[in-house]
C-alpha cells in the first residue's frame, strides 16, 4: 500500500519532546516538508543542541516547557494545530530510577492535556508508544494484538505502565470524542522462488525459500538453523539464523544479474552488499539504488557444518515410504533356525493373515521360508527378531529376485556412481511392469560403473552397445534400487544434488564431483589439453545452482552462462542449457581439491567474497510472499546463485543514557571494558533512526489508528552487538559481564506485518551501516 503525504506546506505541527533523540530527527523531516513546527521540551533529557541548526528557521519555534503542566501561554501555541505528535518522555534505563514520577506524569496527565487540545483543534493526534508496552514478552516476535507481560511494580514499570495508560487514553478519546488518533509502537526480502542455502540442524539444504516456509510456516522462529554469512572481514561461516520472516509486498521487484552469471530476485527495498568505490568498505545498498557496473558481493567459498553419511538402511527406506512389510522378503544365514524355534507363532500369523480355516497350508509356507532362510519383514517385526547386519532384502513381486544389502554402505565408489548418475543417468518407474535405472556414456566409464554396482549393491547389470541412434548404456532392473535412490534424494523430477551430499566432508564430496565430471565434463580437445579448465553442462537450473554450492565448498568460483544448441534431426529447434566453467584451477583433478586448490580470477576478493560487477537490473513479477532470514550480528545470507543478500539508534543519542548502543560505543571509543548485562544472550531488534522516522511519518500521513509496530526485524544479541561495536570502532576494549538488571526482557522484536500491509513500511538501513554513522557522531561528540 502506498501512503500519500498528508501534512506539508501550510500545516502546523506540535511535537512534544522535540529536542530529544528521535523527535529532533522527526522535526528535521517535517521542516523539510515545509510544515510549521513548534517543538516543546523541558530539556530534562532532550538537548538544545539537537535542534540548534533550526533556531534561525522561520517555520520552527522551540518552546521550553513541561507538557505535564499543560501547554503554557505562548504565541506559537495559541494558533490551531493540524497535528500533535506526543513524543515527550524520558526513555532510558538510567531515567527509570532518577525520574520515575516525571515519566508517570508525562505518560498520563500530559497525554490527557494534549488529547484535549487535539479534540479542540480537530487535529490528528499521534502517540509515540513503545515496545515496552509488551513488557518481557512471551510471544516472539510481538504482534500488535499481543497484550504483553508487564510487571506493574518493577523498576521499569513506571515507563511500561505510563505508555500503556497513554495508549488506553488515546483509544478512549478516539471512541468517545471522535479524535483522529494513531499509536506507533517504536521498535529486507527475497522472492519466494529464490534458492537459499541453510542447515536445519540435521542436514544442509539448498532449496527455494518457499519450500522451507511450506514445511515450517510463513513467519517462524528457527532453532538450530545456520546460514552461510560473512563478517566484517568478508569471511563466510555458518551463522545462527533465529527467524524466517515472510510477508506480502507491494514494492517493485528486480532481478540483479552480475558478472560470473550470479543472480538474485529481490524487492527494490532489499539491500545487496556493494563495495564503496572511495573507501573499499562493504556497504548495504537497496537494490533500487544500485547501478550497472556497481560491484556487489558474491560468495566464492562457503563454510558449513560438515556431516558424513556412511550408510543407508533399507529398513528405514521401507518405513519412510509406507511399504507394506508383507511385500518385502528378508534373508540371512541362520534365519531358518530362528523361524523353526518360533514356528507356532508364525503359523498363527500366517493363518490370521490368510483367514484360513485349517492350518496345514500355513505349515507348508513356513517350511518353504525355513528352507530358503527367507521371510516377510512383517513376520520378523511381529516376532521382534533383530535383523542381522548381513541380511539382504528383496521385493515379493513377479520376477523380482534382485536383492540388496539391508544396510548399504555409502562408499567413495558409490558416491562416484551417484555423481555419474546425476550427470548421465535416469530412472524409469512403471511398476509393476517396469522399474530400472539407466546410465549412458562412454564404454570405459560404464565398465567402472558396472563394477561398482555389482560390488557395492550386488545387482545384475545389463549392457547395451552403441547404435546409430544412441550411445552405449547400462541398465539395472530393481525396484529396491529405485526406492533407495528416492530415499537418498536422487530421484527428483529435476536433476539436483541432495543436501546430504553437499554437506559431506570435502574428502568425500570430491568423489561425487569426480563422478559427475566423468559423466558430464569435457573429456577431450583443446580445453582439456590446457590442463587448467573444467566445463560442465546441464539443462537443470536447480542442478546448476547446486553445482555452484559444491564448488564453493572448495573455494572455487565458476562462471555461469546460458546457451542454446541445435540438433540435425530437429532442425532449428533450440535446446537451452547451462554451462559452468572453472578456469585456472590448480590442481586440476577434483580428487586432489580437498588437500587445497587455488583458482586465479580477475575480480577482486575480500575474504571469501568476490566483487562482481552488476550487468543487469530487470523488473520481475513479485511472488505472493517474500522472505528474509534474521541473522543476529551479521544480517546477511546466501541467496540465489551465491549472491549475499542483506533497536533504534543513530546520531544525537545521549552517550550516558544507559541504553546498550550509546553505552557500548562510548566505552569502545574510550578504550574502556564493554559492560554486557547477564550472559549477553538477550536480544533486541535495532532500528536506525532514519527508518524509524520514516515509519512514524507514514503513520501520521495515513488514516490508520494503530497501534502499529515500527522498527526492524534485524535481531542481535547484546553480546554480538558489543563485539560488532568493538570491531567497528577498531577498539581494544574487552567485553565484560555484569549482573543483569531487573525486568530486563529476554527478547524483543516487532512483527512488522501491519506496518508493511497498511503503510508500505520497510526498514532499509542495515545494522552495521547505521552503527558506523552513529559511531562517527559519537567520535565528534566525545572528541
């Protein structure tokens, strides 16, 4: 939704607490709009310096007064106001004990005085409430419908309850007196079909973000999830993601394409990371402000949580697929004797299943099972007989004699076979008539594949010679093999690399890549002779993106191109495909990459990031929802094809106001220990003041009454905030821990759904950029 500007030239605006931190920034914007602004402040916590630059401005007046005593007689206050913004109140933790009565008065009697004036003037009244209205919330993030969890007699209660009274009074005047009121509670995104890389605590996953949302919910807290994110030095590592946030958008959306073929579709308000042309610093920039030629950060290396997978159980395959356990035969040496010992129980099972009136045929069935040392899995389960690790299994089906080990070892050779299959294989599943795997490539590679299948799986392989119509191929007829392939994530409609393979240790992942290379890489000609170049082609967009991840595990950066080919037998018909090219790689063989591999590229690097020039910015259709990961302390993550996607603070904060950001910055600049309360695990969402002011003015201009949350979903723990500030200040300060203050909330972060839907609000300034600006202000102020 787009909110039209309602207040501008010719409108008179009253701002209480106008010399304070946030209100002074608000006054600046209103003056820029051409409004006539009267700011009232008693300077208990506000500073005249914050508005000193406006004192000679004709349409600005500063009145020193305490609004808790009512508005004083002053010429600037005598005329009618079009809007009243009640922003006055001491708001810092140090104020709660020093000024408790003043806080209660400005949140009660002052609010009533100002509401009376708004009713008399017919003015719009906007109350600046706070996230403290939620207290120490048990709901996270906090929606406007949440009533809160407030201690009414704690040290913080004077502020919490004053704001809650102000909200109640504002709604009472709206309902009973018809006053035009609004309440603001002061606290970026990729399209749904874009790929994201994350670890859910059990497996590395690489999939469209919508697939994750479909499993866990649209906006959900995350526990144990990590995403690749970079630090201030550009080093990429697995970093905790605390929330997946999804919301609708009306913002224009764009696909940004860069050198090396990396692309990402995002809303225009979402930021990518650009290299500052003057300083070389990493800075978040909204896509709407990007230009062709700007250099943005893409990842050339990714560090993740490695997990090896040594085997796969066919019993698990059957259980997860819902296979009828009577349709599966299990066999191992010694099973016949176990069946004989439990013969009466088994005959009862057979007779019950068949519904037979006599038991003679059941005894005959048992005799055949005992002789073959082979029985249905259902019988083994019913008798609670442990399955031998040496057991084999097969299907009870016409002609289905192929067996597989009950536990398949995922050897290096089998990983090689899987890579070859992804490159050159396919499955045909037409049960009950036909079910087979086939691979087609050169005879030498097929010889090796046949040997691996026979040695590791014990299955029969059928070979087909090369003809004028097709190349040589092998066939493996086995329903069990198809079931296993599906369980391992290899039977997808569109070719891809399963997440468990992408997350293998490098010494194991290399075997999959070698198999893929032998199946789909360049095998002859000048490119191979050069000895430092690889080319891989695929028609699958998903597989192309997965290969980017696999190469990034080794620190390799392929160039991606999209091409089309033709065939003689189909004339001018175009066949599109992707080509990934790795140049200047040493050593050349993937089987040596886990020991260290180097690649020479022409682009500049910064840590694990590569600066890639923007080659295209094109409008795209928005998806119904767009998404963002919240990554406390870093606020960046891998999206698209390896593009790094992107509390209130800012200049004019009081260095001694007791809040975390000014306290940490002041201590860091002075070289003093950084004092973090408690363990430092408590979190806040930090919002730069410019974003907050924009949200407040959107609500002022709208017809909405609120309450509406305003802020950001960038969540950061106090420990991470302290460490980030120390790094940005280039300080030698050490982080220390002190006793946590009473009623200090554990978590606080707004749900911005209403602000987005009703106001079109979206924060744009990333935490590190806002902190840099704030630090510069403090450097000047502290000398």
